[in-house]
């Protein structure tokens, strides 16, 4: 029986499934066994930085994206926004930044009068 996404210790399975990849496909790409990858996804094995880097490369995300939001990882909405920003042309990026400044102005630095 699989755990719900919010009960998993990381977001490896979430991104793997979102990319339409099987355990076998990812395991082959990162040179590990299927049970080993499953254990990483389920938190039965420590997901250290080397694993994060290998898995993130295959899934097309940053290593930090595989962590839980409670551990400081960006939300899925933030990741989607970043992906769209990265896919934009330089002119589109400028427009996005101008629009963001209008919609959500940066707060003045603390202590500024």
C-alpha cells in the first residue's frame, strides 16, 4: 500500500510520477536498484546529497525541490512559476518582473523609515 503524498518524507515519488517515469526508469538512470530507489522515496534509506543530485538531474528539478516544503523547499506553485520564468525570453522575463513588482511590491528593508 502506498502512502499519501503528504505522508512521504520527500517529494521524489511526487516528481517521478509527475514526469510519468517508473521506478525502473529512474533507477536505471541513477544506477541503483528498484528496491533501493523505493526505499529512498519512502524514507527507509537516507536521501543524502549525492542521491538528491542524481535523482534531481533525471527528474529535471533542483535537489532542493525534492525536499518537503516544511524543510524549506519551494512549493509546487513556486516551482511552476520558476519553470515558466526560465522558459521565457529575456523580454518576457522583464515583463514578468515588472508585473510582479506591481502586484506584489517588495517590502522595504526592516528598520527603513
